């Protein structure tokens, strides 16, 4: 019990910090909705018709250029679903991946990663439905990477991250029939146990 308690305290503190950070994060839906809603200057539709494609692309370009949709965001925010679907999209897992680094039967540290899958914009809803299958496949690959020493030493060097991204992409592609263009490692950290 005495050996287990020192390892449990940092994990509980980390979970509390992650939960507090999520609560303090601002809601991005309000900003996205404000950027997509046109400003009415009294000429409204007449102005858009006078400028043709140029007037309509002013509001569609930011949404298409950004292309980022969180796991629970369905676009628009007003329930009408009238936001344009971009050719690419990103599915961010709502919780981080925790990978224990075991050495001689003891947990020496924990790797904490935030992963995002780059896919087609139309597949985001289907990707969310397969979240658990994808999470299992990616975690399995992260555990293999950890057990073969992939997170030892300078784990942030591109020479070590590039093969990890490729292995994660292959694991995700094997777990789903949806297009997986890339795996993005948004956050990575090692916490001593």
C-alpha cells in the first residue's frame, strides 16, 4: 500500500488539473458562429447578389480555410446545419491518452498525449461514432511504442516522432474504413511517477 500511494497521488493531481483546465477553456462555438454570421448593413441580400460569388465567398472562406471541427461540434451552432462542409476536417479525441512507462515492473513515468485525426469533413460524425475503436487501436500502438523504448531519451525529436505518427496512422487505418489522412500529436508530455 505504501508503494502504491506515491504513484496514485500524482495521477489524481494530474486528473484534477486536466478537469480544471477543461472547465476553464472558453467555448469555441460562439466565436465560430460569430465568424460565420453575416453582418446586415441594410442592403443584406442585394449586396450579396451584386457581388455574386465574391460576396458569398467572404463568409465561406474562413470556415473552409479553418476546417477544424471538434468532436462534438456539428457546425453552425444554430441547429440548421447550413455551414459548408469542408473537404478536410479534424477529429480531436475528447480526452488525453495516458501511457504508463514501465521499467522492471514499476511505473517510472506516464506519457500524456493529445491526438487528432485528420479526415474528410463529411466523415466527422462517423469518426465520432467509432471513437472507442480508434482509441483502442491508437492506445495499443502507443503502449507498444512505450514498451520498446520509444519514449526514452529525447522523445520529442522529429526523428522519433515521425515513425510514431506513421505507426499511429496505420493503426487507425486498420481500425476503420474511414479515411485517415494523418495523425496529429497536439500535446505530448512525460510526467515522472
